[in-house]
């Protein structure tokens, strides 16, 4: 662990606070009218995703955790874990379902993703902002049907259901935002 000053915080820095790993997602230096400068921050728990506000006194020393982020290729799911391979060393790393979370809805074999590890333990995966997936099933859209604001449910090749416009048919490749599963357009 490396000690850093709270004045040196940056977005994406991972801190070890009381044995828990927290990622800095926002920070701001604040000088009130009276008193010392403080650093306000929003921290996201790396494992649970819980977000908390935390204020540090200026120039306080905190522990920075070393997080290794590597570009890895998704190979397959073996029933218990998603297996990723480092493209440079060909080392395979099984990542438990709980760590992958909702990312499983956007993973296809041979897809690249950034895998973050701490002391050899996988923490999380970062998917690209959007992915291209095929619609495997959707009802035909009726042109006059506006009861659902011009959208209908569709099932992607990964099994995830999203809302798409009425003109989209089965077999169409679409672009989907990985953050919230929203439809971005046809490919």
C-alpha cells in the first residue's frame, strides 16, 4: 500500500479505507470561510457498488490500493465463472458471476473488456460504453400501435430484454448502451 495525500486524489484512484476498497468517482477541494481546507469526495465501494460521500481534511494521508487494470478477452462461461484471457501472456483468469454482475448481459465470446484485479483477486470488469448484439426474438410491430410510445420488447442474443422501436425485426444487429441497456440504433 502506498500513502498518498488527499490533495493528490484523482477520479479512478482506489483507496484502502479500513480494509475496504473504495474508488474515487468525484472530488472537490473546498475552502470554507473559516477553518481549514477540506476535500469532499464521492467514493464507490469496489465490490458492492455502494456510493458514499466522504470529507477529508486537506493534506490527510490515506492508503492507495494498487489495482492492476488489464485488457482481457472473454472466452467462455463454465457454469460458475466467466473465463477471461490476458491477450499478452495468454494467462486465463476465472471471474465469479457476482463480480461480473449485470455485465453478463452484454458479454459475447472473444469480446475485449478491462479487468481490474487487486492482489490477484478480480474486483470488477469495465465493458465498452456500447456493444453490438443481435435481436433473437421480437414481436412484429404494428404501425398504428402507440400504446407503448413506439417501442416493443426484444430479446438479445445474450438473453437480455430491451426496448426497441417498432420497426426493428428479429435478426437485426443493434447497438446497446452497456451502462443502462438502452437501444442506441441499428448497426
